[in-house]
C-alpha cells in the first residue's frame, strides 16, 4: 500500500545529537542538531514526521515521500535532504521523541523573512550572495522559479511558498526552498486532498485551492488510472498557478519596501482584491514614490510585467454538465522569467 519504495538514507539515532529548537511553535518539533557520520560531524535539521490523519499510517509518510521526490526533481533548489532516522522508545531522548524524523543539511540561519525585516534588505542579501544590490530581486526570483519550475515539471506543487520557507544556503550562497509539509504530488495524489485548505492565507491565491474541490481524489483512484488522469487534470486546472501567485507576492515584497511588513502585505492583498486583481490598477491608484517602485520600474517595467503575470488568479468555470474547472489568464513559471539580471 503506502509503503515507500525509496526512503532515502537511513541513519541511526545514536549518530544524532539534538541541539536547539528551530520550530516556530504551531507545528513544533524542528530542531538543529549534529550527525556523526563516521567521517565527520555535520550540522543538520531534524523534523518529526506528522501523522495528520488518524488511522491512516501511510499518510504520515507523505512529507517523507515528497522530500525524496523533490530531492530527485529539484536538487540544488530545495534544501539538501539527507534521509531519515527511526527513533525507537529505547533510543528516544527528551527532544528526540520516538517515531520517524526527517533530516536535512543545516543550510544556514537566515530565511528570506529575516532579510525582509531588515531596513537594508537588498544590500544585506547582495552582500551575502556576493552580487550587486540592483541584481538581488531578479536573482532571488530566478532561483525561486528554478526550484518551482523543476517541482512543477515533476508534478509537484509546493503550496507553501513564503519568505519563511525560503532559506539562504550559506555554502552555495543562494536561496533554496524548504518545508514540503504542504507539498502535493498531483501525479499520484500524495498529500493532496481536494477540499483541504491548510495554507498560509497571506500568501494564498484568491481561489485558495490547487484544484477545484470536486475534482477526483487521485489517491483513492487506482494508480495507473491516476497517472493517466493527472496530465489532463493539470492542463485543465493548472494547479502550479497556486505557487505562481505566492511567488508574485514574494516578488512584490522584495521589490517594494512598504509591502515587507505583514500589515503592508495584508493591505496590499485587500487592495488588490478591490481592484479585481489588476496590478496595474493598483499601481496607478497607489502612486507610490519612485523609491518604492524603482526595482519594478527598471527595464521598461519588466518587474511589473512579471509580477502582473504571476498575480493573475484563476477563475472558476462551470461547464454545461456542471463540471468545474479553473481557467487561468496567467502563465506558468517558465524559464527564463523575463527580467534581466544586471
Ligand atoms: P514548519 O513545518 O514548522 O514550518 P519548516 O520545514 O519550515 O517547518 O522548518 C521550520 C524552520 O526551521 C524554518 O523556518 C527554518 O528557519 C528552519 N529550517 C528548516 N529547514 C532548514 C534547513 N535545511 N537549514 C536551516 N534551517 C532550516
Ligand atoms: Mg515552514
């Protein structure tokens, strides 16, 4: 049944030392630690696999499964997944509770959310990446889109793209995606429950769902049938546009200083709704000073065009037979993304 074919590398609990908690509270159980792999000791991040649905043991493996897939599909653009540890009752410590823990390389201590809080946001990123401040927005967007493009090509939708889930990897001096806890595999239906909305409202597209709620439960469909149906559903509903929209919001926050706070973002979201999701109307009504919009204005407004295409919501269409689909005016994330690197 839900047995994992490839779980990645298995480590022993005795190789692990837990240091400090990294979890933000609500979901908890994310720690920094070390892995003694014989050849040397490395810093790692450990996260307890959630068992979200009572009585369905295999559901607990979803984040694990998705990490194995994503590592294969988007290597270098998502945090390095290092495998897992099954902690028995005997091996458990106060922090390392019994159960399955997933493990990643410790990429660094700065997420994009950290940089957005800084007054010198773009300069700080430029310094850490070793590039010029003018190139920061385009470079970060490109790295984000590389990762999402690779996930989408593999049939995965991240569904939780936001600054807290984008980490600066110190070794490679680039940003990577983390947190596949909400990621869905739309080829097989893994971690995809059509009527579930567990997502961060501030970064969610207005239609809120990846797929219309009445679309088939792929995970309850025979696997060969699910695999055959999946490309059709993808074409029909464009689930990847869910991540496109979140990415558009991240771009706006990076580019426009007044949108970096959570109240700034909330105001932007409600204003955009008032303008019927027409970014140009928002721009024309808002009349921000040039220093707020310089990044978007550069190159004949290339940044505005990119943000506008990412921030187009899908519309719900009902056909004559009552079938519901999402119709998108917006494009998929394709590379190159159309803004010049300076
Ligand atoms: P949650 O489900 O709690 O949001 P995340 O996977 O987003 O779990 O991890 C929580 C926090 O832990 C992240 O916001 C980040 O600060 C830190 N973190 C996660 N993965 C890594 C990593 N590979 N390297 C460094 N820090 C990480
Ligand atoms: Mg997270």
